[in-house]
C-alpha cells in the first residue's frame, strides 16, 4: 500500500505526459523518422560493428565520413560513391542507440522511433516530479505538492522540451534521453549519498550530450557541503554585525535539509567570497569526501575508457568523437574556428536572449527564425531563477555553477541548435533551472500563473507547427539570417 501511494502520482504524470506526446505526433506515429540515425547505429551494434551497415548512409543529413587515407573528412561525392578508404559513422554519442536497441532488434529499420521517443519522453517530467518531491521531503524546498505538480506541468508542456519530445529525429532524441537522465543524476546526487548511481548517470549523460559532463560540479559541491569535520572553523559572517541578513554559523548549526552550512554570495559589507570559500574548504572532512568521490568516479572512468576505445577504432584518436567529419555545408566554418570557439558566442547569445517572433502584414503574420526563439520568451517563469527569495546557499551555488558552466559551453558551440522552435540546448540544464525555481522560494502568484499559461500556449504552438507547418518559419537555409530583415 505504501509503495502504491509513492508511485501513483508519478505514474499518473507519466501516463498524462506520454499520452499527450504520442497524441501530438500526428502522422509521425506511422513510421520511422527521416533522420533515424540511432536506429541505424543500433543496427550496427547488433551486427557487431561501429560503422554504418554496408558502409553507406541512408540519407545525406549529418552523417560522418572518415577517409583513412587522407585522415580527414571525406569529399561530398562520398554520398554517391564511397571508396575503400572512406568509412561512414554516426558521430552522435551512442546511449540513445543502446536504449532503443531492444526495439530495433525486433523491427529493424522499420522501428517507429518517433513513437518510441515520445513514450520515453514521458519519463522526464515524471522523474523531475520525483526530484522536486524529494527536495520538499528533505526540507530543501518549501514547495507544496500542488506547487511541485505546477512546476512539473510547466516543464512538460511549457518549455522547449514539449516540441523536442514529439520529433523523433536524431538531434531531438538525444535531448530526450538527456532530459530523462539529468533529473536522476540530481536525485542520486542529493547530499552525495548515492555516489555510484550519480556517477553512472553522469557517465551516461556524457555519452548522450558530452557538454553535460561539466555537471560534475553539482555533485562536488553537494559532497563538500555535507562532509564537514566536527572541529571545522566557523565560516565568516556575511554581516559585520552578525544580524539575520546572513550571519553564518558553526558546522553544528546545520540545517535539517542535509547540513547546508554556507551561503556563498556576500553583499558589499560582508566577508569576502574568497575568505568564506577558504574557510569552507578548511572545514571539509577530506577522507569522507574521498570515500564518495572514488565510487562516483569509477563508472565515469569505465565509460570514458569505452568512449576512447571507440574513438581510437573509428578515427585513430582517443578524443575524437567524429563531429568534425560530418559532411555539412558549414564544414569550412568548423575547420577555421573549431567546433567550440569564442567566435560563436555573440551570435548564440543573441539568439538565447533576443530572438523573438517576426510580425508581418502578410499571412500567417507570425514568422519564427530557424535559429529558434529566446529562452525567456518560450518560458518566461525561468526569469525567477535570477531573483530567488531566499539567500543563495551552497546547494544553490552548485546548481547555478552547473547552469553557468554547461550553458556557457553550449554558447561556444558552432551552431545555435539550428533548426529549432526554441533554444533546445537549454535542455542540457533545464532540470537545474526548475530545481532553482523550487528551492528559490519565490511565491507562485498571479504573474507566475500568467507566465505558465503563456508558456504552455507558446510551446503547444511549437509542438504543433515545428517541422509540419513551415509557413510559420523563416525559409533561410544558410544560418546567416538571425533576425528579421529590414
């Protein structure tokens, strides 16, 4: 009976979300997606090889070709004529292929991957709810059951996850898998109590969306926050007068939420951040810390070794995953600037912060850039993460660092996520933003609920129209047009 009480709400969330996602597939439910790379990668694994079967891709969109004679990307003519030195691969990390592999073993290249990924996507809001509920149970969050359900609904239908969940194609399938794994990583990493499970989730995330590996900082902060010596020095007060604006306390004055002893963001009249951080580290019980870091690192190292072996076998380099061997129109840009570069920052930052719908006098009157809409426009409530009501404690610092590092890394990537309805790379850290909404303590009043309704309307439009009603999207195919032309 107790088990049923624990699972009935998550089960209901899954049924509702997966049901909506499947219903939104429309005609996509009837067969494979045109870019079902993970299905073909799974087929390769089932045949005991790493390359594309028959050494020929079933399409021309985002396939990697490595010429062993040139030790470089193949010529574009390889799509019609492949030589013995040219070898085709799926360069996208393989965890999604391993997840769909049992289904592919039955239906092969006729696997209905949009249906599979829509059903799988229902797990993401389900696990996010379980995480939010656990935060409330531990006293980390003061959100009620109703508020946690509200946040779950916002995530499921009021973020770019909605349009992503109903696509099925390779780029979106990778995000779906990452969005299922990320809440589990955060859940297992709470207070650093399940290091093996947390490390396993991070390893799988790395082999799904490599940039998310930087989320290691979240676990590191959780462990440092909760492994304190009994004789740890008192962290210097925020206030010169020791008032209730943030006066810190000794390690014995830990909160019921798991020992959060540090609020690390000082105001102008408080102890300096470096002084407070140094005192925080001096109080760490390093032996206990290592007892958590080592089992956390083991699955990461194992999976990392497997990844390096695959890279060496395919491309002759331990650290080469293969994206630089994609035969794409903007390959010269990658050759000049690299896959990650400061060169891309201004363009990507402009899209994340400033890309809005274009209003026109001609039908359909609203046009969306293929680079997608700004993050705050698709989900305005996320702006509340910038203004938490409570003081930022060490737990929140870890979350903010995870968002900043992974988000910053994505902003240096060679494209913006093009083609998309909204900035889909935000899904690499979306779960952290929702945890920050939960623990930040900002009341959910009328403005929040208006933002929620707006977000659900906007993202429902995206789920319905993206890759189906192209009249609502800019027709530029060069990536050069970011904003509405004059």
